[in-house]
């Protein structure tokens, strides 16, 4: 399961965001380093498509897709040199697949810290970039020596040289112009800024009517290199403690609709190129996670390895067309189920039945 790490300055709202997703458990306190050891939780990716299929099939069981989140202790200026939690903090980030920046925009006299998301972004990126630069400088010397005896390492050394130039200029790798091939060569080095990024601007309740203008400077600064989402994390965390009906009532009363968490989860899910296909029936409706570009046999293997080994064909229909028709059997009767073979590239939202023989 893919892991997303929350990164931000102390009191930015990381633990509150974790609690909103995981339903509580992380200490959210108004002082620095309340989180010393990372909290790890799993959040369901709420999906109205799955709900519609489950209702259509009158499914007894519904299984959502899920992602894992890690609440990492607060980063401070100088972390790359050992300040705050220092290397312990940076080591925890290296273990995640994608990074969620939590940037504080809310002001609260009871919670110390600067309420300036661009400054939070500057410090976070600076420290991660400096840590990466130190790693690359150490590695490039070793790999250059190794490349003298093994010419196959030339591309790897060139990638490290390119990364060193970018990082020396103060640019995180994810905001650089390094192409996908170079970034792939850098993956074994677990560089902190060579990961996809989602930025959450944590606004106050008094800023909810003006979220677009609050997050605009961050969007302009990141210039499309990362998705930016504004939310009042504290409200979302409070709502997460309620029953589903109470949560919906609270968010509706505040004019927030379904809240920001579903958008956040879908943004995080798609950040790594993750997509969803469905299976549905009276026994169970389930969302299955796959990577964009996967073919039908690979997706079948997500259900069970035997399905991939013995794949024959898949019956496929997009979820919304199936819901409109009303049932799988009706879709078959009216000829709307497509029969797809091994070369079919599965689309997000496909509903499938797999035929196999082992």
C-alpha cells in the first residue's frame, strides 16, 4: 500500500489532518514536536461510484480503496543540519512514496507559529533540498569512482550530476526540469524532493469564505508542479469524530458540502497515478486499485494472482453506464458488456468480471 507523509513546520496542522483521516489517535498539541515518532494510519478513499454500484447490486459488503498516511514530526529550519528532530525526521520522510506539505495560513494566539503559508513552503523546501544536496554530493563521488571500472554506470552518474546542479541552485527536484528518465535513475537514492507533492494550505474557520485567495500565492509559487488544496483541518478533524449523519449535518450547516477530505483523498490517490476499477454483486461491491496504463491481466492479478496467470478475457462496462442500465444481467441482455482481451488498457471507473482458467 502506498504511503503519504505529512511534512510541515510545528503546529501547521499535520496531526490534526492525520486525525481527520484516521478518526483520531495522534496527539495534536499547541507546542513544537508534539509528534516525535511517526503515526501511521489507513484512510478509506470515499467514492460515490462505489456507493452507486453497491446500491444497485444491494451488496451485503462494500470495500473501499485505501491509502496509508504517516504523520511525521514537525520540521524546523536547520533540520538538514540536525536542528529539531533533525536526521530522525528526514529518515522518516525517505520511507514514503509521496509528500503532503501542510502549510499554515490560520492565525491563533493560542497556537504559536507563523501564519504564512509561503514562508512555511520556503522552509520546508529549503531543508529538504539541502538534505538532498548533501546526499547527492556524497553519492556522486562514490559513483564516479565506480563508473571508471563499470561504464554501464555512466547514465546514473550523469543523473546525479544533473541533480547536484539543480539542488545547488536551491531547486527541489520535483520543481526542476529534469525529465522522467533522469528522475527514474535517481529513485534508488531515495531523495526527499524526488517525490510527488500535494500541498494543503490549512486555513482558519474565518477564512473559509476566501479560500481561493488564501491559496492563490501558493498556487502561483508552485506553478503547477504540485496540486494545492485549501481546507480547515481543525473542522475536518472535529467532523471526523462524529457519525456519518452528524458529520454531513455539521458540514452542510457550515456550507462546506461533503467537506474537503474527499477531494484531498482523491488528489492524493491520483498523485501516484493510482486508478480504480470495480467489481459488484449481491455479495460484495469492491474498489480495486491499479496504476494508470495497466492492461486487463495486470488488473486481474490485483484480485488474485491466479486471475492474471490464467486470464482469458474480461467483461467490461463503465460504472455509470451500468448504474443507468440497472444490473449486470440487464447489461448483458442488452449487449452493453464489452469483451476485452489481454491488450485492453483498463480505464478508471471500469466495472469488470474476469474470466480465467488455471
